[in-house]
């Protein structure tokens, strides 16, 4: 798999920073996002043509992302895209969607497995 370009990484970090600000301040009209400050964006992965952005998210304090929160984020994604477009002044804004980041759960599982091998 090809490594992301510097431009992909830079745009992904800019979008991640704006997403974190929006989630921290809340104000979403979707009922499932009333506690949006508990959602953290771990990474934004950009497609090579910068037309698609996949935001990986975690819900703090629980082991699995509540499905209604993930659905709520994807429901308001077009609204968020518009805000990001205005804030970053991009010629075209990438289509945004959200997915649960399972890397931490996988890491915890691997840690448990490795700890079990030591015994």
C-alpha cells in the first residue's frame, strides 16, 4: 500500500483539528450528539485525490463506540463538511464520513495476549 503524501497528511491534520474544535463546542442538533465532547478524532485519512476523508473516532469512557453516536456523526457529516470548507478555504471539500477507530481495542487485546504468554 502506498504511503500518504505530505499534502494528504497536512490536509488530514487540518480537518482533524477543525473536527476536534467542533466536537468540543458541540451545538449539533442531532439528539445522539448531545455529549459530542466525549468523541475524539484519532486520525483523518485522506484519499490520494483529496476528495474523500475518513475520520476515525473514539467515544471516551467506553470500550465500543455507541452505534447511535456513529450514526449521528455520519448524519451531520454534510453540515460539518460545509463548516470545514468555510474555515479552511478549500477549493473543494472532501466528502466526510466517520468510522470507529478499533486500533486501541486491538492494541489492548494484543497486550493481554502478550502478558498471558509471560505467565
